[in-house]
C-alpha cells in the first residue's frame, strides 16, 4: 500500500519496501525529510538525499501490533488487553485492539481523570506517532 506523503511527518517510522524485498535484515526507516517535486520523495535515516530519496510507492505503513506498542513505542499493558502511555501528569493515551465483523483495528482513546474519550481508530504506527506528537510535542518511538 503506497503511503500518501501528506500523512507522514518527519520522525515517523515506516517500512522501506525496497529493503524488505531485497533481504535487508533491518527495513524499518525513520523519515528525516519530505519533498514533493512532481513525485513524492521520502528521505530516511541513514540520510539518503544524495541518492534522490525514495519514491513513496516504496514505503509502507508499519502495522500496529502488541509487540510494536510494548517493545518499540513504550506502551504498558494492563490486565484487560489495553495498552497505555502517559501523555501528561493526569492523562494517558490508551490503545485497544478490536474486531467487529469484518472491521479490525486499534481504537485510541485519551483519559481525563475518570472520563475516557475515543479519538481515532488506526492500524498504523505512524498514525499513532502523529497523534502522540500532536498531544505532547514529543516523539514516540
């Protein structure tokens, strides 16, 4: 699935399909620059601007999984299948997997004391990174 560069932000983690298809052991890249010159270009870390960047069709969103939440993004599991991370002194961001018929994904909510408000549903790491950054002005992962 080709990523729309308008949904990416510098600092997002994404799958480099070229590396994945060519047997590289590490194919997760961090976006370090975005540009659109007729075609979308995404430069990643290690910085590859001198090679012209990579076309957006070579990038794919990282599917959100329990492993990504806990090992790479720092979320903690609770006893009910939900994962959380603090975003301020009194607020946490909560993520829970759902399956409703043919629909499956991750529901993201924020708590305000004892109140919980659902914000978005997502299936990708970069969407969660963007939300966390918007709420905290800090990088996630």
